[in-house]
C-alpha cells in the first residue's frame, strides 16, 4: 500500500503497549513473544503501529509485542514498525502513544514530564480502565461502575491543561473531549487482513465469550434461554473468528466499555449481536449496523429467541452487519485517519509549560528510578518474609512432633523442661528472622 504522506522530517512515533507495574522512567525495549491470544486493545495498538508505518513515518513499538500478530498485519498492511531492543528516554522529536489504561500514575507522569509530545489512546471511556488525570479516582468493576463517573469533562480538561493529546475510536468520547476544550482525533478502527467469507451454514444458534469481564452476565442470559448457548473459550484470534462464523447470534452484555472490538468482528462473520443499551460508547450497536440493543440481561435472552424464530429478520440483520463491519475497518480509510491525527499533533503549538516540565522530569529521573528499584526490593522482601513465615510454621509442627516422641520414650525424663527449652529457642529464632525481614522491608 502506498504511504498516505511522506513528510521530509516527521517525528518518530512510539507506540507503547501497557507494561507491568511499577514502570521505569525509560521507555521499555520491545518484548517480542509468540502468543497469538492477546487482548483486543493490544491488537488494536498493533494495527495502529502498522497503519502509522504505512504513512511513511518512522515508527517504534515498545513493550510486549506479538510477533505472529504483527507479522500478519505488516504483510497485509505493507509496512512494519521497528522493534527496538534497548530502553531509552523519550526525546523532543518523539510522539509517544500509550494505551489509556492502568492505575499507575507514573505511566503518564514520565511522559508529561518529558520533552516528547504525548498522546493517550483511549479505547474505552476515561476512568473505566485507567487513571483519568484527576484526584480521588479508584478503578471500579465493569459490573458495578457508575456510567456517569467516566468520560467526565474534568478528565478531558485535565489532559488538555497538561498538553496531552487524545486519540480514540469512539465518536462520543471525541465529542465530549472537544466540548471540554481538549485536542482529540477520531482514528476509528482498521484491519488490513482480507475479510473471510462468512459460512453459509451456521451450526451454532447462540454463542457468548467466556474469557472476558462480561462472562457472568452472558452466562446469566444464556441460562434464561431455551435454545442452548455455546461458550467460546479463551482462544486465538483465528479460532475466535472461526467460532463467530459458525454463530447466528452473539450475546454481548457489555454494560459499559469502549466501541467493542468484538462487535465488528462478530458482525463481519454474519453473527447478529444482542447487546445492552447502557453501553453508550459502543460503535455499531444498532439495527442499521446489524445489532440489537436491549435494556436488561433478561431481555437479551428473550430477543435472541425471537430472532431465531424470525429467519427473515435474522438474515437481514446478518447482512447489514457484514456490510457495516467492512466499512468500519476499511484499511485505506483508517491509514488516512491515523495520518491526519499525527499531522494534528505535529501542527499543534507546543504547550508553554512543556519545556519546564521536561526539566523537572530530568531532575526527577534519578529519585523516581530509585523509587521503582525500592518497590521491586520490597516485593522481594515480601516474598522472603512469606517463605520464612512458612518455614516457622513447619518448625512448629516438627517441634510438636518431637515433644510427643520425648513424652512417649521417657515420661519421667523431664519432657516438659525439654519442650519448654525447645519452644524458647524456636521463639528466639522466629523473632530474629521476622525482625530482620521487617527491618529490611522498611
């Protein structure tokens, strides 16, 4: 595929996949692996990196990278990002894009306090899966979180005040961000892989996903149905798509999430999605796109049964889903949107406080790196303390057994004196071990 644009001196784009906590002050090296089962958001970042490379720019991927997924996408998309083998600090010519998830504030602070231009890719509404740049936030369960607590105006205003750009594939999030005065580009979704022709004969009436946060609600809906529903287990992307191709209906009780990658994947295979109206951020959850939204989980089971009893309506929705899914992830359009988003970041006037924050970050790098090392050391000591505690428990058991043996061998040989002495020695050992470990941990 031809690059959409080839600027003479374009900044380097860095796509950083979510890292283990606590994070380092440096950007991590690429960590290639062979797993084909990766979360939907991670796969989206793989697609984003390939699309950015297809614009003719220099692109790096850092953090965990699935080589099988990247190889397949790069071959189909005609471009491939670099996978650097060494960590490094963000630089002035970098545009760093990170996934908007995780509770560790330092994931974001290290880029806000750096000379790089910083983009948060929100694949779900701010505050649902990660820190939304406000105080007093705690991550909530998908099953109980208040929809009014996410994507708040103050979330977007805080990001704007810190010079953070936002990319998203949710039109509603883009509009809320723009209304709050933040810079936000809609990039949508794209998939360079050719669409697999959906099966003409479908042998699974109803399916649901077993390996995601909504499985309790999906099982609840499935148990209410007279028609048996099939659970799709944790599997590779190819296996997932094969199961979708066999299905007539997908139960998808996501009460609040992002646009829902599975929405278009299911529709692309002709599976009609039955979801919940409460998911205001989903894209394609309406009849015109081949899906049906209802108000409750109980209602999902009822509507699914009704659809199975109405083959004409089911076929019409299935065809609408295939058509809309193909349009939603058209690769050329996606590369163009990504190119436009990068151009917007490049053209934006730098935040007047960016230079000062970069100097602060440079001065803080040493102490914050010491904090990270200290946290890792604390974790090691916690493990050592747990091991020692278990060893003391084993010694207690052995002592009790020894006391019983002494009593049986010589009831008149001062067993109580021997037991008391042994307990004293063991208690002293326990005190010294625990005291030493607690001191080290402190």
